[in-house]
């Protein structure tokens, strides 16, 4: 086991995110034993059966014992509580890292808990699918995707280097940025679009000037556009609560542009409307 | 030719919409001769080669001569001008109908032009794909889709019945409603989502607190969500100009819900956030 990057890896929350990391590292020969931990026994049994983990324990203190790296893949609001629970069993030199989609609030809650000889590296792989659970995990989920790490002045340099290496082996391009920038970037490209989609569906679904629900008239385009409004309400409540400032800033940025467009429409400014739509098309086409 | 519904059909604008109607009616044996008319000769040649039309003329007066039904599938702002141009060559009893995505402004412009013995039936098939041109046309485009007809007090009942029959033969479910309701429904399920997507891309693309374009971080979800922001700026300028009132009403409806959500986030009202997201998910899931 001397050559593997991570002799023992503990995955807390063996779903799409945690399970796929395990499979990618196993495929690359970069881990020794992978121990899974979670609340649902059927999911853990499934993970074992599919080879996503080598063994599992429902006791977090048992699962992290002797682990070199502990990957937290539980909901964002549970990360600090889970960390607090695990810490007594962590060996000296252990590295805890996470995949939470909000970083400022998570670091603020976890940093004060950390002892001197266990290290926390905040991270966020930008990858996912609609599916969840150990069964949804696959080894190439992270291939060609970005993984953002948000080290602070408290972050141990060796621990950071190991986590960076881990994600590179999983196939990701690792980008480092500040907690604040991460939360603004994610607010813009993920959290704001969800708020917009949720608002759009509520606005159209609540329009009651006619005796029928006008959502019934929606065709494929509307349904595709609002797909993300079917996302898990609990998860998005947690994100909206924990990335409050980043999200509010982006929502105001959106409102500014939406108001500008409304003015152009009210004034019938054909030229300004064309420019607004063209600028958007050019920005959109550039990221294709 | 005595048994066919439409002995001679003229299609003005032989693209996805006009061409697919022709193919559907041909497949059903419901048309005699189909004459195409448009500005681009290569597209008309292609339409002829693919059997989308039986012949074509680049002269609108020639194309509509002896036509029983004339289907207008040109951009929404051109419909009244095209009608004015065609009318002198229409035979008594001819029916003009259209596929424009805004109905109030179109009817207001065309109704005053109509002589007593030529009939106008405003319509809008709710179907489409990303593609355009005669090559994109296919006979099943309208199958299982809704087609909205918006007769007014000026609409001839026999002409309306024939156009209704035509769309049913093409596979559509025909729904009749007022011009105003059509424009509100379309504002809600199509025009508003486009305005939201255009504003979102401009808002995120213009955020300049960091030295790089944060759109670069967008992953598949953002790209899917903003696909419609790549739509044709000219077409959407025309829609925003011609459905001004319906669109402004829906934009205000959206703003109301977006502002409510912003307040819930600012106040950290977890319960209200959960309810907002859950209501949206339920509305969205109900139209799947």
C-alpha cells in the first residue's frame, strides 16, 4: 500500500458524488481500502454489492478510524455537525475534505472545530446528474469537469496538495479560488438559475385571469426550460440559506437587467431590444 | 380533386412551419396542388426537390392565383404587408390563415385590409424545433400538438371550420380562444421564459467583479437552461414589440414572485423557502 495516494479513504454519504469519487480513485489504483458510511442500510448494501466501497459502517466513528482522507458528501447544512461527530476518531494527520456546493458558510462553521493535527480542505466538484444514490455512481463523472478548491489562510499546504492530486486523478481540472469568489460564481451559474426557474413556474402557475391553468398549454420548450424547478426543495432551501449574500447579490444583478429589458419593451425600443437579445446570444454562443 | 379538402394551397414562407403543414396535408391526401412562395430561390428549389411543394413562384400574386387556402408563414411583423400584397390576386372565397406567434397585433393590422369575399382566420400552431428552412420540414411536426385559432366577430364561420379541419388533419388538437387570451398564454409559456433567459445570460455575462468571465465556469445545467437565449434576436425583437402588453403583464407577474423569493432569502425564512420551492416543484411535476 506504500504507493497508493490514499491507503484508506472514508466516504461519508455514499451517493452519486461520494460513490463516483471512490470508483474513479479505485479505477486509477489511487486508493487502498474505501470505507462507506451513511444513514440508509439498503444504500450501503448496494454500494458494497456494486464495489463502490470495500466495507461499510453505520457508525461514523468506526468508519473514519485510521482513514487518511475523509470525504464528506452529505447535505451542505449537515457538514459541520458531521465533522464535529467524526473528529474524535480521526487519526493525527487525517485530512477531511468535502463536496458542498456552498463554501463560505461551511468553512466558517468547520474551521473553528478543527484541532491542530487534523486538516480541513474545502472543495466542490462541479459535476452531477439528475440521479442520486450509490447506484447512480460511475467512475467517469468527474472526467473533464472542474473541481474548485477554496483554501484559506488556515489550510495546510500538504493537505491541500493531496486533495488537489486526488481530484486530478479522478479526472478533474482543479481551480483554486477564494471562498467568496466560489460562492459568487456558483450563485451566478447555478443558484440564480434555480431561483429564476422556481419563480417562473410559480408566476405562470399562479396566473389566474382565466378559468384554466395556463401551464397546461406549455410545450416542450417550457418544460425543458423549467426542468430545474423540479429539483429537491430541501436541498435548495439549504443552499438559499447558506449562500444568502452571494445569491442576493446575483438576484439583484438579474433584476437590473430584467428591469432594463422591461423598459425597452414598454418604450417599444426596437433597436435596444435587438441589441439586448444579440448581446445575450453572443455571450451564450461563446460558451457552447 | 372534388374530394380533397383544399384543391389548391399556397404556402407563403416555405420553412419548417409552412413546409411541415404541406407535408402533413399531402400525406393525408387533403390537398391537391401546393404552391410555394418565398424570397430565397435555393430554399424553394430545395422544397421542390424534397416534394414539400409541387411548384413555386417567387411572385406572390402568381403564387396565390386560384388558391383556396393561403397559409402565411413569414415573420410576424411582415404578415400584414404580405397580406396587402397578395389580396389583389386572391380569388373570391379564398381563405388566408397564418401561423404567427402573436395574434392581437396581427389581427388588428390585417382585419381592416380584408375585402368582403376573402376571409382571414388567425391561427397559431404550438410546435417547432430548433431548425429552419424547407429541409427541416417533416409531416408529423403537428401531430399531438395544440393549434390555437383566435376567431373574432369578423371571422367567417365556414372559413373557420375549414381551417380547423385542416389542422386536425395535420394531427393537431384545435383550441379556440380570444386574441387577448392567446397573447397572455403565449406570453406566459413562451415569451416570458425567453425574456428571463436573455436577462439571465446578460446579467451573469456582465458581472465584472472578477478579472475573468464567470460564464466560463458554467456547466451543462446552465447551458441547457439558457439554450433559448441563443434564439434569433430579430424574431424576438418582433415578438417583444408586437406582444408588448401581454409580455409586460407577465413580466410583472414574474417580478412579484421573484421579489417574494428574494425577501424570503434575505430574511432567512427556511419554511417559506421550502414552501416556495415545493409549490414550484409540484406545479412543474404536474405538467410532465
